[in-house]
């Protein structure tokens, strides 16, 4: 019997497939039996990923509408079908208070994080999925559920992507399922400035005791892309090591953990004996 997780004969487009989460997603899709079409801006990195994984690649920015059309054509011309689209490429720039950041750079964040996924869905819908069906997975972020200093453009654009996921899930059903995965902190270049030097402290405060690896996210994406998730659409799958529920977690070595402040507060809270 074929596993419902298998993707034999399927074809997937993965944006930002040259490193980090996208590279792990592409690898996991290939291991599940799919052929992949990748994109990223650095041509050498795209070439390397294609050499390692097979499939095809096209260098360019998802912020360029023409590139998205060419990418869709390449996948269809090469493989004759497009079953899965993973909108993974994203930017966490510009940093800063929303009142201070350059409006053009703010606009760029929305172009890459929201407009590009929408345009690419439109391309694959028209080229293949409206007739034959398929599955779309958008990579959002656990952070889209919070506000925070300096990451307003990122958070706002990812929150829009979350909404877009649900909107498209309704519009494209029943042919196409549209879901998202929201990662917590994952060991990639984009997030290096967060975990480098602080990883142990962050891990101690996380209920599952470690930061994420790209493969943690890739497994969730493959599940959502596969028939195993055949009755799932419009969902956001949080893959965050328990970040969201961290406030209820008391680390064994709470004195050194991120939530050490919380445990100190609890131990002196009214009603504690
Ligand atoms: N790492 C985390 O902790 C974390 C947490 C939550 C959500 N996420 C999300 O996960 C996704 C992947 O992030 P990551 O951490 O894996 O980042 P990463 O390691 O920096 O990798 C990003 C990938 O996307 C490509 N890329 C970036 N901008 C692009 C553009 N405009 N057009 C085409 N490709 C582009 C990069 O290649 P080029 O530079 O060559 O273009 C690279 O292949 C993002 O959407 C991010 O928001 C990450």
C-alpha cells in the first residue's frame, strides 16, 4: 500500500530553496518522491541545490513578478505538472519602529512576504491546479501572533500572509488545499542574529528544550503537502518547540532559563506558601 505521506510522481515548486528551511523542505519533498523546481536569488546557490537534489532551478527574486511567471513555466515545461507550491522565501527586513522605517523598504517586505506568494499561487492555479488540484503551503512565523520592538514590518506582513492563507483556502477549495506552517526560532542564517551566542539560554526556556532545526519544519510541510492532510485546509500548523505555551513551562534549571523571571515571580506570588 502506498503511504499517504508519499509524493511519488508529484512536482513541487519551493521558493527560497537554496538554504535554510527551504532547502530542508526541498530535500524532504524529494525523499518523499517528488521532483522539485527551486528558486533563490544567488545563481550559484541555486545550481548547488539542484546538483544535490535533482530537479530544476531558476535564479531570481520572488519580488520580481516576471520571475514568478518564468518559474511556473519552467516547472510545467520540465515536468508537465505542478502539484505542490511552498511559498518559503521571505525577508525579516527592515528592522525598526514602523514610524522610522523607510516606506519603500516596508513596501518591499510586503512584496516579498505577501504579494509574491499571492502572485505565485495565481500562476500555478491558472497553469495547473485549477483543473488538476494541488496543495499550497505558506511559511509564516510563530511571531505573527505577537507584537514586538523593531520587527513591525516583518510581523505585519507575515500576519497578512496568515490571513491570505485562510482567504485562499476558501477561494480555491475544493481543488486546492492552502495551509501554513509557522516556525518558532530555527537554526538558519536569517535567524542567526537571534540564536548565536544565546542558544543555550533560549533552549532552556523552551518546553521542548531546544531551538528548531530546518528539518523540523520540513516534516510539517511534507505532511501538509501530502494526502495524509487531505482534509486539512486553511490551517496554520505551529512548529515552535512549545514557544507559544512557554509561559506555562517551568524549566528544571529555572534559575538560568529564559523564564527564570517568571518562576521568581511565581514563587513570590500571593497565595504561595
Ligand atoms: N529561521 C527562523 O527562525 C524562522 C522563523 C519563522 C519563520 N521563518 C520563515 O522561514 C522562511 C525561510 O527562512 P530561513 O530562516 O530559512 O531563511 P534563510 O536561511 O535566510 O534562507 C532564505 C532562503 O530564501 C531565499 N530568498 C530570500 N529572499 C528571496 C527573494 N526575494 N527571492 C527569492 N529567494 C529569496 C534565500 O536565497 P537568496 O538569498 O540567494 O535569495 C534562501 O534560499 C522565511 O519565510 C522566514 O520568514 C524563519
